[in-house]
C-alpha cells in the first residue's frame, strides 16, 4: 500500500473517532489454533496469539476469527497487526499475509 493511502486512512479513523485511530503497528505470533470441526471450508476458530507492539505490554490473547480451513496459520507464524492503545482487545490482523 502506498504511504499516502495509509496516512489518509489513519486521518479518517481519527476524524470518525474509530477505536483503531490510536493503533500501534505491531505483530502477533500464533501460539495455537483450535481444530476445525466438520468439513466446512470457512470456520470460526480461536487463535491464541502473543500480541506485541512498541509501547504496548506484550500479552497472550485469544482471537476468535473466521478462517479458511485450507490456510490455517501455522504455530509460530508472525503476522502484521495493528493494536489499539486505548481499547483493550481491539486488534486488526493482516490475515491475508498468510496467502503471500
């Protein structure tokens, strides 16, 4: 993404008082992923993740997400994320980076 697009998005978040407006750029490290049940391609799973970003205390947190069961994140995978400084638990993970 071009730098100006990211900056424009951050400005819009501040103007609209989005809870992610104060988000820090960081990463998550996958600690565990719950096992899929059945044969459905997309399923709601719990990912235990070690969350880290500059200025935010590192912690392990469960993330409930809908994932393609053909592309589950491997344990130990590090994915880029934005972590809210003021809204605990608000995390935006770049799950698309798994496909790259």
